[in-house]
């Protein structure tokens, strides 16, 4: 198969972790010798193996390896993020890679949040609560003896979450969503507190010696333990726990959404 579309690969590397968000700093290195063919969903490509078609809304086919989180720049200077990676084999031989691509606008990489994040941000408060009470000894790899490594972080980082598991020696993430907040008003029309709901997502993938599904469940169980043991202060409790596992090509991201509800007073 001859691929005749030249693209630039921006290979993503994750650096140090931000103390507020838990996100890792991003950096990119560019390579201009890559080749990729773009196809829209359902269309066939002359020269591909029989039965191979574009399964994503925008699919890239390439014999060159790209990683999840990389960016692709085409000859018209359009930017695409690599969301999923799937190798395609014919018999025992690698035939091509199939990539799910999402178009992104040309952008700047954001700096770390530093100390500017307000303690009123539910993500900040919840991350502090989790960092205080989560116990690594309750999160075990499948052999039952070795503690799994975990991090707490804000949800929706500016890179695909599986990149963390592959490159940062992390087994489990407790990702904290933005949530929503509504004021509590007293009889004199003053705000005396807030009702807040925030989602926490224990998230894992399969790794050598680790079942991602099992580790995700242990993360959910640990969240239950923390809320049951330390309910006071902001009177925290969970309303729902709903699985949200998704397939990302050759990677399955095991996720459960745990909706935390609490009341807090005005600081």
C-alpha cells in the first residue's frame, strides 16, 4: 500500500505534575516525514485490504506509528488530535494502523494553574479531601500483595487519559469533574451555603498483572470507604455510581462515575 499524504507528527510527552490540578505538563516534538491517508466514516479506500473501512467519523490510516495524544498537522495546516489507536493485521502481519482523529483548532499549551485556584472550586476542595483520606493499601494489583499506584486529578485533562497509564507509572486515576453548585438562601435572602454535586471517576486500563475492571472497582470501593468513614465537615455522601467504560481502539478505559453530593457553608 502506498500512502501519499505527508503530515507532521507532534509527538506528545508528559512532564511534571501540577500540584493543583494533578495534570501533567505537555510538550511536543515534531517529525515531518510521516504519511497518513484521511477517510470519513464508512468510506472505502482503494488499495486497502478487503473489508477494511473507516470506522470513525474521521479516520487516519498509516503504516507509521502514532500514539494516543499525538497531534497530526496536514499540508493545509489543519490540526488533528489522535484519540484512539488500533493496529490492523492481515494474518500475523501488521498491515496498517487505524487512528481516530478529532480536528482541533491551532492552540497554545496552557501553563500550570499554580496557586491561583480558589478553594471555592469544588474540584480543588474534593481533591484535597481525597488526598487526605485515600489509602494506597486498599488499592491492590491482582497478585493481592503490591499496592497499585494512583493519582488524583481534575477530569478532562488536555490529553487522553490512557497516556498517563502508559508513560507515568500510574495504575489508577481518581478524576474529579467540574460539578455544579446551587446557593442555599436564608429567610433574610442571604446566601448561607451551597448545595454541590461533583463527579469522581475511578479510571484504569488493563496492564501486565492488572485487571483494569477490577482496579476500577477497588477505586469505587475506596471512595465508599472514605465517605462512610469521614462524612462530616461538608456532610458528603454519594448519590449514584454508574459505569461509563468505553473502548478507545485497542485500549479499554474502565470508568465508573461516582456522584458526590454535599453541603458547605460560605467561607
